[in-house]
C-alpha cells in the first residue's frame, strides 16, 4: 500500500465495449431515506429511525465536442422516441500503470438531459457537451 491517495484526474469511461474520453464525471452518489416511527404508547420521547429506500443521483458526464460525433444525440433520441436504450457504464479510476484501481459499474443508464456547448467569442476554450444520465444503481470495488 502506498502513502498517497489516488489522483482523481486519471480515469476512463466505457459502455458497450467502447472506451470514451471524458473531461469530467460527477454524481456517483447513493443515499438512504430515513424513516421515523414512534409508537403512541412508547415510554421514549423520540422517534426511532430506520433505513428506508435508496436514492440515486443522476450522473453527469462532460466531454469535448468532436466533428462527426453524434453518439450522445443518437442515444438521447432513443429515449425521445420511446424506445429507451439502457446501457451499463463502467467508470474506472486508474493507477499510474494505467490499470483500474477502483471500478464503478452503473446499471441501466439512459440520458435524461443533453446540454450542447455554450459559445463565447471572447473565450479561448474547448467546446464541451454535457449529458446527465439516470441509473438503477451501481457497485464499486477496489481492484
């Protein structure tokens, strides 16, 4: 074991066997709702708490815009045409040997938002598109 944590800038994303480069991945969050209950005849003057339903955040992916690359738009259109194409996505945090150190497998993803790049004549920056995807949970493991 090393004395340093893994850097967050070295990662990969793939779905369907295709590895796609992204600038940013965010939203890998899980939470539990908390249920509160107190029986009327309880001698305790507080509610008991217990775990409830899981809540999953949407995942946001950002990447540069490339000429003749319509993959996100085509995937989004499968949702818009009511023929939802759900995909599993694998997100890997890589070590210095370019091998996965942490792997998240996100199940049944589909696009809920597609943001095209903003444009600004005074700015010297790359065109970035953003997709937000809903999911049905993820697992992660240290490799």
